């Protein structure tokens, strides 16, 4: 079985406790799985960015 390298990278790089279990049999399923993974990853990176901007703001306020 081969998944898109991108999907695998997203699955392993995401900070979710366990990378999503990938069971893919058809291209359609693969695409669906990839969408789910990338959506999760995008949400995480957005949260991370928001967190960082809040940190910067609080540091500026403390000065």
C-alpha cells in the first residue's frame, strides 16, 4: 500500500497524540483521508500561530 508522501508527512508531523490510522483501498478513500489529515494539520498550525501572536502581545504589554 502506498499513500501520498505529503499525507504521511502531515500525519507524522502533526502534534496529534497518534497519527491517524490510514487504511486506504481506493484513490477516492486516499483523497478523503488526505483531506482529513491536512484539515487537522491546518487547524493545528492556525492555533499555533494565534498562540504565538498572543504571546507577543502579552510580552509587549509587560514592558
